[in-house]
C-alpha cells in the first residue's frame, strides 16, 4: 500500500488549478507551434524559445542562491538537453512546419511512455507482462494511425515526428543514470544547452529569418516561452511535490485529446476515423504501462 501524501495547508484550489493548467497549456503547445512556424524558422525559433526560458530560469535561480552546475552536471545536462529539447521538441517543430497536423503530432508523441518502458531494458529494467501488453496495444494504435492520409502524404514530416518521442524517451531513461543539477536548475541547464543545440542545427540546415514574423507567430512564440516552458514546467514541479507521480503525469492522457480538439476547433484540422480509433488504443496502451509500473 502507498502511504497517503500529507495534506499541505493552504493548497486550496492550487492542485486542481495546476492540473488544469498542465492539461490545457501543454495540450495547446502543439497548435501554438503550428502558428509559430508559419513565419518563423522552426529550429531557430524553438532554440531561441529555450534559450530565453532557460536563461531566465537560470538567472532567477542564481539570484536566489541556487548553486551553478559543476562540470560533470553540465555534461549530463548537455546530453539530456540535446536529446529532449533538440531531438524531442525540435523534431516536433520541424515536422509541424512540414505540414503534419498538430493533433496528429500530439497523438504520436503520446507513445513516449511506451518507448520509455522499452528503453528501460537497456539499463536492466525488468519489463512486466502487463507492460508488454501495453506496448503491443500502443504500437498497434500507431499502426492504425498510419492509415491517416495526412501522415502518408507527408513522409519526411511523419518521420521527424516519430523521432521526437524516441529521443525524448531515450534521454529520459538515460537521465536516471547521469549526474544532473538538482531541481529546477537541471531544467534550466537542459533548456540552455538544448536551445544552443537547436540554434546550431537550424543554422547548419540553412534556416534563416528571411521575413519579419507575423504578430500571430510572435504571439505563439511568446506563449510557448512563458506558458509552455515556464508556467507549465512550474505547475508540473509543484504537482510532483504535492501529489503522487501518477496524478502529476496524467497530462500524458489528456494532452493529445486537448490538442486534437483545439486543432479541429481553431485550425480547421480534419479529424478522421483513423485518428478516432488510434488515439484511445494508444492511450489504453500507455495506461497499461503506467499501471504495471505502479
């Protein structure tokens, strides 16, 4: 039996408010990326996003007396930031800039816990039968999703989106065996390094700011910096300190649904039978993996 977490006096509506913020904010970032990349280069804009968010967080933490990472911690943050921010978020932005719908991208990213369970075996983590069942169901949902016309007509964008949860899951699994900065300083360092990696990637791929970004793109970029990176992550860290990890991580089940609904309502993205069938199958697989780990 798990011991109940103590009730924190003064929390009031803070926990449900943080959950709601996490569900809506992180679920809406996929659509915000669509608007951002309309007039801004995907990798460079995402790199600047993380440099600004990570730099601001780093500065605030240092002013509050948090020690700076040492050399070994910076090295660990460099690997994790490269995989999570560069390979994870960078591939999402690049894939969406090539035309992959935001709801489809969020549905594919929902497979991340399945890859995390699979990569855990590289470090000797035992895989239970229920986890295997969840992975089989989840990847069956992905196979169903490939019937979606938007994915079949956009092979490069689809490949990039599929790479994103692999990079994020591998980086997350590897991070458990690295020396990283503690607390929010770890995220600040990872965002700083990841942002720098994205800037290099974008430059090497020939990205340039060839036009003035539209107000819509700038607003979406600012939303991603303030809400997607700073507010969303702060809400997640608050929940981790107050509730069980299973509840704090419940965003993985809600974000794809929010992303699909917002894409349909605000961007007129079509929702097909393949998506309607694949999404619950993938989420059921993720739920079984989470249940097995509990």
